[in-house]
C-alpha cells in the first residue's frame, strides 16, 4: 500500500469518526434541551425575599 493510499484511508477514518462524534454531540445537546424544557421553572425571588415563607423575622 502506498503512502497516498494510507493517507486517504486515514482521512476516511478520521471523517467517519468526526461524523460519529458530531451525531453523538447533537444527540446530547437535544437531550439537554429536552430536559431543560421539561424541568419546572424556578420561582423568581426578589432581593430580601426569604426562601422560607413560614419563617418570621
């Protein structure tokens, strides 16, 4: 096998690995986006507002 053939094969393997990596990362990003969309929103707190409403100052 010549050097140019080896280089072509290496480039093909690299391209395949990059495609697999991109698909995996896109899937992870979609899963995070779905989880964020389904998570309940945290209540907005004003400055000075206590987290424990039953607590008296």
